[in-house]
C-alpha cells in the first residue's frame, strides 16, 4: 500500500515528539502508519532521506511574509531578526527539531526561501554577496546551536538536564579558582532563553552592521 507523502512526514514528526530523534526508526514509523517498513521506501531510501523531508517541513511556515513589503516597512536588521526568531520557533515546535535540521543539507523551496529572507535584507543594506551569504549562515548556525542547547531544558517531552542539581557543585568549584565564572553564575544558569537568544542574535547583527558600514572588499572577509 502506497501512502501519501504528506501523511508519512506528518506521522514522522508526531512520532519524533514521542520518541525523539534517536528513537525514530523506519520500523517504528511503519508501525505508526500501520504498514510494512518496505512501503516507506516508495518515498525514502533511508532514514536520512526521511530526515531531509522532515527538515523541509519544519521550515514550511518560516519567512512567508513578502520580502518586498517587509523591507519597505522595516530596517534590514528587523527583517533578519524576524526571520531568525521564526526559525527558532519552528525548530522548537518539534522535539529535537534543531537536531533534525542540523543533520541535513536540503535543497527545497522552503529552505531556499528562508535563505533568501536572510540574505536579501543584508544585500539590500549594502553587504557583498559573500558577507550576506556567510553572515546569513552564521545566523542560521547560531539559531540551530542555541536551540539544540535550549531544547533539553525547556521541552516537556524530553528528559530535562539536571542544571539546578549541579548548581551547588558548579558554584563551589568556580569559587575556588574561577572568579569570573563564579561572578557570572546567575547569568550562566539563567533560564530566560528568550533574552539570551535575543542578545546573541543582536551581537551577530551588530557585527554585520559594522562590516557593512566598513564596506570591506570581499577579499578581506
């Protein structure tokens, strides 16, 4: 029995919420669909191909605003920030979403639309193609890395990391020999992930702004 591709992907994402990326197998997906595992190979030759499709689906709702209208109504910084926040929300929408996306290199309309939404405002602000593209990917890598670290702490479907139970040991060790780490304990262990994400993103955007204003030639980047 051949199952519709959209049904397979939706079921895979739902199963991901239940079992996580390690627990997601072609056999478990076939069981959830009520078919034989061989039936899945109509669509995907292996698990990586399935993960690619799931990564594409995660970007389905990102950067759907018209780029022209967005550029006209906001600065390039706001446009880039908006897309970065949308990517973060999309990756957080599914258990291990960032880990699924980080392990892929997908060439689809959804993924290229997101790339366009990051690169276009930068080029419009005067960035070279290299600065715009590498800068856009630096932002994407930051978002993925941040969510990979954030998700085990905030996702109710995952086993939480025992950060608070380690706080005493952390403070005791830092107090002995690492005074600057000790002074930053409350910030290092802060659970205000929205504020932490915004600050890191702002640092990247500020750095890009400096490069654009310097108008450095591509050969020096």
